[in-house]
């Protein structure tokens, strides 16, 4: 190319390189062939030596690799990334094309990215990632407990039928946060810590007394207060005695953002086109509707619906009508596509706030840092929005529209001093 967008032939210059495979006038990569032709040749070799059933199942993903607009990136991936080794094993049939088989592959983050791409192209079905990942963690924690007593089975029962079951149910209902998986792991790990400590002292869970529990809590970190859930569960089933464990301490109070500062931030997010569109929408949802960052980053495009020219968003059980001009910003964000995916197709991510990986939303810590640079701190902003909402809506409506617990909405109402007699009259 002699000029941007003009080939050598059209510019009247001598054609220096032509691909022997496709005739493209561009820099050759290997043996007189361009990078795209080399990618296709390597994929053809892979499919010819592969298992026919596996090749057929992987067709959409392999086709996307062949059509990647950045073939040099694909070639570097083939030469350096361990996930290409996994792809070879899948194509040849050495590795079953299932989520369970990929769970057993020990190649770090590369397997996570490959799994996401396979799901994106329909090769693998989607699954609830948090509860599925928890299963591997449960197996590892259970093995920490000696197997010469009943406590190992107790831990597995608690982890599977209490913690994992509740996490899976929350995933099905769309109520999980990014931290839900970490919280579930903490509950299981703390329970395993207690059972290991009991085994080291020649006891089982049935031998646990209040003085033992108090000593164990006192000698460890504040995280051990999470044991309360396990103790209550075991006591209800007659596995342990009814003991007292303190509830985890709550976070310290943060004063709400000043109303004038809140309005200033909202106006800037609405009007300033120089800001990133994702940050503008996320900030408005936080400042107007008291949405925690951990939940708003998990919104999908399906949570935004057009109804007779009006735009609604599902934050709770009932869809919420978005006011102007916020509805225009949300509509633009929903219609915006992400950049080219690593497999070569335009990624129309299902997430309203997509992350770098094909199957994930942006991480809440990343979004939190981006909003903080705009002067939006999560807890102070949420407190201000919650109090304002509680002054204008009853607790039951807030709970339905914003997805908060009714008890939480009642607390907001009491703090705001709402009078719902006049609301009923207005209705």
C-alpha cells in the first residue's frame, strides 16, 4: 500500500508482494502466502487430522478464527498461548468437548478465555459460572478435613446443599453479585477451618462446646465470625449443639452526598459528551436509583426494554420507566457494540457494561475506580439517592422497582421520615 486505503497497483507503483494463495497485495507471512492464508492452512491441517465429530462441533469457532480481521494475532496465539494446545486436544478428541473436561485442564486463565469463546460461538452451552466454579472449591476444602470421622461428610453436605444450592438459586433469579461467589467460598472455608481445628484437638463437631467456640473465635481473624451460618445450620439438624456465635460486624456509617453535589454530578453525566458512555449511565443509575456497583455491572441488554416508545429497565421485580434524557443514554449504550473479539467476529455482548472477556461484565472494582475519578463515591452517593427515593415513594414500591429487600426499603423510609398518607391520596 503506497497511501492509506490505496493499493500499489492503483497508485501506479510496482506491486512488490502478492499472496500465492488468495492474490492479496500485502506483506507475505510465510512461503509467499499472507497471514490469513497461513491461518486457514493451519486450521485445515488441524481439522484434517482431527476427530470428525469434534471438528463438526467446533465448526463455528474454527470458522471465526479463519475469518479473524487480525490474522497476525491469531498466528501469535497459535504459537504462544496454551489455550491453542487445548483447542488441538478438543479437535483431535483427546479432550471431551464439555465444561467438565475443561474444568480439569490446568492451564490457568487461557482456559477461561477459550471456554468463553466456545460459549460465545455456541460450541458449549452457557452455564452458571459461580456455582459451577464453587464445586471445585468444595472438593478441595472437603479434603482438608480428616476422613476418619463424620465431619467431612458434614462439610460436604453444608457446602453443597446449603451454600452452593443457595448460590445457584440466586443465579437463576439473576440476584447474584460479583462478590457472591467469594462470600460463598468464605462460608465454606471458615467451616472447614473450624472442623480442621477440632480434628487437631481430638474432637468432632458434636463435641464442640461454647468455650471451645469462643476460644477458636478469639484466636483468629474477624473473618471467623462467618462461622455463625454454619453453626446455626448444624444445630438445626442436630449435628451440633445450639451455640452462640456473634454476627459479623457491619460497615461504618457514611454520610450521604450533599443534594446539591448529587444534582451537579447528575447534570454533568447527562450533558458531558466527553465522558465515556458506560460511566455516564452507571453513574446515573447509582445517583438516581441507589444501585450498588456490584449489581449494576451485571445488568444485561435484555434488562432494557422498549415499550410503546418508552424505555424501561429491570432493576427489581417490576420494570422501571427511565426518565428523559437518561433513556436516550441507556438506549445508546444498549445498541453500542464492543470491539472485535479475539475470534474475529463483532462481539454483540449480552452485558450492558461488557468487560474484556467475551463472557463477562466489567469488574465492579474497575467500574468503581472509573466512577471515583468522576467524583462519585459509591456508598455516599447511594445513601443520598436512597433517602431521596424514600421521601417520594413507599417502601413496597421501592423494593419492587429497585430490587432491594423490603426491610431495607423500610429502613430508608424511616430514616427519611416519609409520610405515606399523602402518597396514597396523590395516587
